[in-house]
C-alpha cells in the first residue's frame, strides 16, 4: 500500500466534500436537528398527567385525598365534576388520561374503619403509559390510606402505626429519573450510524455514474487504498458530527458525563470506522446511487433505531429478535455510550463491546475491499 496514493484519494475526496457546500451543511446540521427533534419529542417521562376528579362525598376527608393528588408532580388536576359521565366524555376526547371517583360515604366508611373504595378510571389506549399512571395513582392512594389508618390508631390510643417493611429507594446512575438522560446517549449512536452509513454509501456508486471510475482504473490505485482514502475523508466529517452531537447532549440537554472523555472519543472512532466501512461496502455492492441510498437507509436506520436497545428493551423482544440484535453494531455502541455517560464505566466493564466494534470494523473493511476488488476486476 502506497502512502502517496492513499493521501491522494483522501485529498481528492475531501475536496469533493468541501466543494459540495449544501451536502456538507446538511451532514453537519442533520445531527443537531435530529437530536433536538427526538430529544424533546421522544420523552418517556409520565408526569403532569391530566386528571379529572369526581368528588361525590364532598367532605374534608375526601378533599384531603384530592390534595394528595394535587401535591404530586405526576398529576395535574384539570377540573372537578359531579358525575362520572363527564369523565367518560373527557377520556373519549383524549382530554384526560385518568379520572378519580370518590364515592359517597367515603368519609363515613373510612371513619368507621371499613374499606373505603376509590375508583380510578384510565384511558388504556396506550397500555404502557396507562400502567405507569395507574401505579402512580395507587401509590398516592396507598400512602394516604396508611397515613389515615395511623391517625385513626393514634386517636384510639393505640400508638403510631409502623409499617412492617421500611422500603428505602436509592436510584443509581439516573437519580432524577429523567428519560432524556437515557434517550440522548442512545440517540447519539443512532444518528452517527445513520449519518456515517449514508455519507459513504454514495461515494463509489457516484464514481460509476459520473464516469470518473474509468480514470481511476487507469491509475495504479489499489482497492484497499481507495477504501481507506475515502473512509478517512468522511471520517473527518463523522468526527465533526460526533463532536456536535456530544456537545448538544451535554450543554443543551444537560446529560451528565460521568466517564472518561478519552474512552468516549476512542469508542466513537472505532464505531465510526465500522459504520463508514459499511457504507463503502454498500456503495461498492450497488449499481446506482439510488440503490446505494436505499440499501444504506435499510441497513443503518432500521436496525439502529429498532434493534439497538435505544428505545425498545432488547430483553423484552422475542428470542429470535434478540439473537439478531447481536450483529447490530449500534447495540454495542448504545451500551458503551450509556455506560460512559450515566455509569462512568471504564474499559474493564466495556471491553466486550469495544472488542466487538473493533472486529466489526475489520470484517467490514475486508468485505468492502474484496467487493471493490471484484467489481474493478
């Protein structure tokens, strides 16, 4: 392999990138646009749940229960109604997610030590959100019930009621329980996979369509030199995209970075190598730029978004799909990013993911070189 020929391909491709100002601007702006769009829109937090209350009891004790909902950050009381028909209509119109019905004689039953029922009506269209909202509502009612029972026992001279189990929760890695701290690092991996694959998926197909491949064939340039030269040119753009994405995550979304910056940079470079080589392989296998673009989108966006664990938990997927995710490089980079950002993990913990990304980059590089060699032959 000749360093001069490699450098010539790198400079040629870099000039082509710089001259195409529109494409370069899009390549640098798309990560920011996607991060802002998905970072704000793709929120898994369930809070400020619109709630309508039907207080049929109208006593001080029922109003005290309502105040428990008002004091929780998970619920927003949108109004009060005298009957349950208004709750049904509001749920049908998607104006509220949850309705709380306090029946008559609630205060009397609670005062006599009987079971005082409280009805929770939920919009179950989104089963996941409804389950979370129900859990919050049950917690509010359960805590109030325990406090009410303790007060009644004090009044009867039985002493304060102590729960049999004192559960103390301690949240690690994402103590604020904000979904953006979980989503944004994974989103960086998805964006880099898409951008890197699409940047290079057109490069060789474009040479054939523009008729410049014949001129390249007349030179002593080798396939390995072409692959490496083109990859290095787009690697500079990919590195700029990665830097922009990380800075947006840190300063716009305030995602904590607890791990090593050097490890983050090294793992990003390894991942970019594999993603860029894959794009070149797709470009070498395609006959036209349109075909290369379609293959690049299908092989980068869908696996990275659906099978990387970025949003959907891999453990909850069918067994067959879990096996398929093991060959998706974005899965390992998502684990690395979340480990570095949230857990402060180091090489001792993330070495398996790093090793897979390195092996993936080497394998795809060999495949791209072999494919290009066959096509030139």
